[in-house]
């Protein structure tokens, strides 16, 4: 790991809309061309809920974000083909409701997917976001904590592991 790699806080949100889920096809690196959950970096001094709501508004054009619910956190490492750490994200996952959106933004284009369509097109999704969608969509008895490692090589992004964070993984 080089000394410049930092821990990056991210707030992402699952967005149910009508009879589907709103997802973003990323236009910019590092995940360009992949479908993902809506969200982005938490600014220094910004609280997680505020960051999540700001990101949803910025990336969807929604006028209002309501019923935000924190679902849990994922510690995600991004490694290259040599196994070197290139980034470490602490991802705060929530679920919220919006009443409107615009399909195109500087970050990418938005589209609605039904659950079956997401599964059928899973190769087009960022693998860790797909796993977060699956795990955090269902309500639980409280926030969950997960760990993931994503490998980026010349063939794309591959999920090395995604698991619940427990004492046995220390």
C-alpha cells in the first residue's frame, strides 16, 4: 500500500421508485460504464445523513429526499491485479424515497430497474454495489456491518469477497 492511499467515506442510497429501483450508470472513473447505487464522497465536516441526501439530490435532480433510513456500513478495499491496495472506502448505506428525478446528470444516466432486471443484467453492475443492494434492501433488526474486497484488473471489477463483519474475520 502506498502512503497516499486514504480512507474515503462514501454515502450511497437505495432508491425505490414506483415499481422499481433507481440506479446510476457512472460516467466518470473509477467505475465508468457500470450501474451503481446513487451516492458519493462525504465532505469533511459533513454528517452522513446530510451527505447521503445531498448526493441523492445532486445525482438525481430530486427536489426532496424523504424517509431516509440508515441501513449499515461496508468497509470496502479496492485492490489491483498485484493485490496492492489502491483505495479503501467506508460506505454508509441508506434507503430513501424521492418523488421525481431527471434521467441525465454529469455523474451519469439514471434508469429504473425491477429486481429481476437487476439480476439479469448483473454483469453490468459494480459487483460490490450489487451485493450491497441485495443485502441492505431487506429491513433488519438494526444497522449491519460488512466487509468487501473488489479487484480491478484489465478485465474490469471482480468481487473477491463480500461478508458480514464478525470477530472471526479479525
